C-alpha cells in the first residue's frame, strides 16, 4: 500500500507543478475554482505523503484511505462544477466574486500567491488537449486518484491486522 500512497503524492505534485507551468509560463490565471482544486490536490497529496511516511496498518490504512477519498471527491465535485460552468457560462458569474475574495483573503494566498491567489475568470477556455479543458482533465485525475484512495480503503486484507 505504501507505493499507492507514493503514487498519489507524486501524481498530486506533478499536477500542481503543471498548474504552475500553465500559470507562470503560459500566463493562464487561475480562477477561484482552479484554486479550490489546487487546495484539494494539496490536501490529497499531503495526506498521501504522511500515510507513506507513517506506514500504517489496518485502521490507519482505512483512515488515510477515507480521508484521501473525501479530498478526491471534493476536488472532483469542484472540477465537475468548473467543467459545467465552462459549457454554460451564462449560468454563473465567476469573475470578481465572493469566492475569489474569500480565497484571496486566506493566509495561504498571502503566503504563496503564485499558487493560491485567484485572479482568472472561471468561464475562460484558454487551454485544451484532445478537446478537453483543464477542468475536464482535473476531473479525470480526481476520479483516478479517488479510485486509488478507495482501493486503499477497501483493499485492506485481514492479514494486515
């Protein structure tokens, strides 16, 4: 199971690194929903690395698996909302919104604005790969990571007691 924790951690780090590339090299500004997804990746990745270092047994595996599943589900919901918003932009105003003000007022946004400051418009489509947008790919990643986390949760064998 330790390798699964490491896989989840490295996946989150890779996805966050690519988000930084898109922001700082391709000049795509993150919107509030992007930043919320980044927070979910951070929480998921941090939980995975703590679990990797802890090397838990049955109850710990279930705890970490459940916690990672919750973070992946939260991120998937946010990414699905973002993907829906891109397809129906008239249904939601996302520019300078209460969400943006809230996220930008968090201490983490002041500590690391390059990662957690929301300045973009949620409905912009500035990047596509294989006709899918960033939130589409993020949703797919959260689903894959969530399935892996659920495997950790449900895959505990009785011999691990």
